[in-house]
């Protein structure tokens, strides 16, 4: 409990007051009123649609969807966890689930569907989705909500101007670099924008080369692994090309902003952003598309293919006054019907196996049809997003070391050693 309190941000006390003002309970109308907190306004309507479907079947329950920003969300949730005033239902992220599960702040759902089918989770959710809801003890502390992959977004007009064929399933890292150079030479615009991010950057390349971010024990670093080192060197060295912006550029302009202002031809993007980008940049429709990630041409092991996959889950407190009702709600959220509603709303790709097309078909509404099926195709070789319970400690140090490599403050070898030590020491300090 002390460690959880240490993680509490200074603004948490004020956040708690706001949170408690929205607590659930029994109103004079005789209904049970539940609160459901999320951090993405773009998914509000989808979440409300699922809630409405449940309350239509259960009119004695009302569910209020509350949206806050990402940072405010975690400030509020930490404050609420310490004071045992958590919302009835909330999203849980893989970055945080181990902390909340290990400290007993989220309910164990391992047996949630036992009366219906003891193997429900295994039958309807992928191994990656189930790993995303596991605590350190291997039990399930949430109901899988969605799943995602990372794809390559590209500007068709820039490819046409350079006389380069569009990315396809046979593309390799060599093709990525060759196309980037030709586009830069023909248009003066950037090619692939190699942002120093993890999930939307170098993690994908490391796993494509057969490397790892964490060792097999899931605790220590793998930045002494030759395959990891080679992939990191390749990715970092991309910045040495004229066609790739440096990290100072990205400090001011995100790759997405640069792409949709037509300053660059390619970047990595998660499928969770594609629908909002179609809606937010209508003038770009027809000018861009998406493809599977290029593969490593000569991997140290494996077939050279990988994409990072993550996914959220629904969670609740184990001490909530409406726990049994909330369990029933979340059983519905994890059902085929509940997950189908999410997919058809366009909120995200459902975690429920076999419902991927519900999300894909949402894009039929646009005059120009993106190749969003590629995101689904990549689940065949997806890799779970990297996480352990020490990540909040080592991630900032890893980011700092990477920036020092990019800026030339330290050599590549020194940086790899610094990253490896940061990950290892985070575990040793526990």
C-alpha cells in the first residue's frame, strides 16, 4: 500500500473530491445508478451504446459514462483506490493493471463466467488478450475490451510522385528505406518518420528481428541480446538519413501531425486512431492508405514479421457496494452481443474472437475505403505489448537514454548498457 501511495500525484486530493461527487448509489427513483469512467471521448458513444443495451434488458439499472483526459484519469483513479472510492466500472490499461491487481484494488474475475462456461475466457479471447488482463499471479483482473495492432500509414500521392509502388505484404526494411529516399529526392518531403516511440516505433522492429525488450523471465532487460541490439541500431540510425526527421523535430511535431499536413510520407500508427483520422482529415481522403508493417529482411530468428498488440479491459473494485450488479454488467460487456455493439460503433476492434469485421465494416461509410483489414491480418503474428510491474520505474529512464543516444550525448553502446541497467535495477530496487 505504501508504494501505491507514493505513486499518488499531488493533484490527487482535488481529483478525489471531484470523483466522490460522482459516486454511484441508490436514488429516489429506486434504480441502481452506476458510474463508468473512460479516458477517450471518441469512444464515449460506443461505450454508451453498450450501457444502453444492458439497461434496456435491466431497466432497474442506470449507467453514466464519464470521460476525463488520460492524465486526469489516472490521478483520479489512484486517489480513489487509496480512499476506497473507486468508480463502479472503469477502463484498465496494461501499463497499470499489475500495480492495481497486486495491491488488491481491482476485482478478480477469473471465475466470472463459471456458471455459464468455466472455459469462457479461453474460448472467446486470444492468448494476448488474456495476458493483458492477468495479474502477477496469473489470475484475471478484468474483462477484455478490445485489441489492436500497429500498421504502416502512407501517402499515395507522394509514392506516385516518386514512381514507387505502394507498400505490400512483401515489403521489407530495405523497401522502406529505398522508398523513403526516392520520395525525398522527388518531392523534398520526408519518407518514413522514425519517431523514437516504443509501441509505435522500435519495439516492432526489435521483435521483427527476433529480439526482445524484456528477457524470458519478464523482469530483466534484453538489451544485451544481439538481435535486440542490431534492430535498435538499425532503427536509431534511420535518423541519419536526410529523409527522416530527427527527434528534435518530433519534440515539436508528432509524426501524425507531420503526415496529415503532408510533410512526410510514412509513419507507424495504431488502428485505434484510424477512424478519428478519417473523420478529422476529410480533405486527405483518397490520398492515404494503410498496410501491414514491413518485415525484417534477414532476421536473427523467426520469419521477420511482428507487430505490437495491446488491449484494454473493463475492471471494478473488489469492495464496491454494487459489486454483484457490476459483475453482471461486465459479463454482458464481455459477451458476443456487448462486444459486437462496440465493434459496430467503431470504438475499437472487439477483443472477442471472430468479431473483427464489425470494426472493419465501419469504414464502409466513407467514399474512399482504407485497407483496414491489414490490422486484422497482423493479429496472426502480433506480440503482446511489453510490460512488467516495474515498467513505471524503468520506462522514463529508457526514454531518457534513447534521447541521449539520438542527440549524440552518449554512444550507441553506452546507451544500450544504460537501458539494460535501468530495467534490471528497477527490479532489484523492489
